[in-house]
C-alpha cells in the first residue's frame, strides 16, 4: 500500500506540478511568499504572490494571482485575480480583473475589458473598456468611465459626479441608490432579486435549517475523520513527519498550496483540449480532486500538533480534536469558508514540501 501511495504521489508531482515549477527562476520566478511581500521586479510568466501584507508594483507578463490580508496592486498584468481582507488597486492596468475582499478600493485603474468585484465595501475610480459586475453591501462609483454595461447587486449604491456609463446601468430594485446629476448614463433598469417565501412558522423554519446544518456538518466530520484514521493506519510515517513541521514553514507551505490550487486546473484544462494530452488531463483532474480532499486532513493535523505540542501524543486524538474544531468554525458564515480555503491551500503546500524533501 505504501508503494502504491508513493507511486501515485510521484505521478501527481510530475503531471501536476512540473509544468509550472519548470518556469521558476531564482531572480524572476513566478512564486513569491512571505509574511510581508513587496515585488518590484518584472516577472516573466504568471505571478503567484501571497503573504499577510502584499505589495505588487511590478509588471507581470502573464496572470497575477495575489492573496493576503492586505493586498496592494499598482503594477500591470494581463489578468488580475486578487483576494484579501483589504484590496487596494491603484493605477494598475489589466485586461480583466477578478477581485474579492472585505474592502475593495479601485482608483485610477485601466481595465481593457471587464471587472468583477465582490466584497463588503467597494469603491471604484478609473476606466473599464467593457462591462462592470459588482456585488457588495456598499458600492460607490466616482470619476469612472465604463464603455459597456454595469450590473450591481448591493444594499447601498452611490454614483457620484463624473461617472460615465455608455451602456445600461442595472441594479436590484430594493437598493438605496443615490445618483448625482453630474453623471452620464445611457439607460437604467432594475431587477427583482429572486427569492422564495414559504408560509411557515419562522421559528420552525429557523430550527429546521439549523438542524439540517448541524446534521450536514456532523456527517461531513464523520466522513473525513474515517478517511483520516485510515490514512494514519496505512501511512503513519507521513503523520510523524507532519508532526515535526515547524511553525515558520506554514506560510511558505500555504503559498505553495495556493499556487497548486490555482495552477493545476488551468494546466489540466489545457491538456484536456489537446488530443495527445486527454489521458494526462483526466488523471490530473482525478488526482487533483483527491489531493484537495486529503489536504484538509494534513493541514488540520499539522496545525493541531503545533497548538497542542506535547500535550496530546496520540495521532488519532490529535486528528479528532483538530477536525472537530475545524468543522465548528465552518459553521460561522464567511469565517468558515475563509478558514476552509486556507486549510486546503496549506495542506496542498505541506504535501508538496514533503514530496520535495524526498
């Protein structure tokens, strides 16, 4: 069983990771990760940049993947995928931008085509060559020129002076919207949010939803716990090595995992559309799905071991405690999804680092 597992890991490494690792360069590599990351030099190929505080000032001749608590982008890229608690895009340029965060501030940006933004508070200044798609609690447009249409789903919408929308402005009809007279908008329309209302007792409905959520969470916990126990039984050396990992290796591992999480589907898709690469693409996709599922087990075990240190030595109890805490956190809106994402990236990165050591 160990030989089969190692063989599968080698296949996964060669098929999934080799196409992107081969591009890496010590000076102009596509991968940067640290607690504080500032990138000023030009990067050939796509750039994967992650950390707590991220500053990206450079030209990336490819796709930008940026993630962190605070992400600041002033450089250029072909496409921009940026996520963080605070996302600040100033003076940057790209073809399409995909942005997600608690607070998103876009100023002086030049998007050749579309911008997609989702967050709590979003403000935009700049120019959009085609369409703008926004979803958030509060949206502010000011001094921005949009050549196409604008689609907004928000509770509060403010469109200030010097805003030009050549196409149609569409927004949800229940939004609180303020439009300055100093704007130029081609046309406006509203839409109704689709919702289903059931004539039931609200208390019963809420209780039923809570019960269903708890049952679903418990079922998921039991399923992944069984898989984790089997993994400990079959490959105990893997968990021994995970227990030896130091805390300073977590952030680099997370960044590697983010790289793998984003890059592998792209590589798999490319191989699937080529005649000679169909088999490789199918294998890569299957292995990718398996590794993503197992990654949560690996990261949870590692983090729990670091927290408990020598207080609990039984690997089964460590896994039980860690997964139980993780699934409780998953019940918390937004935070649960964020923590799950972090644990998946961390697990993929830890597995990659262990394979690289061998």
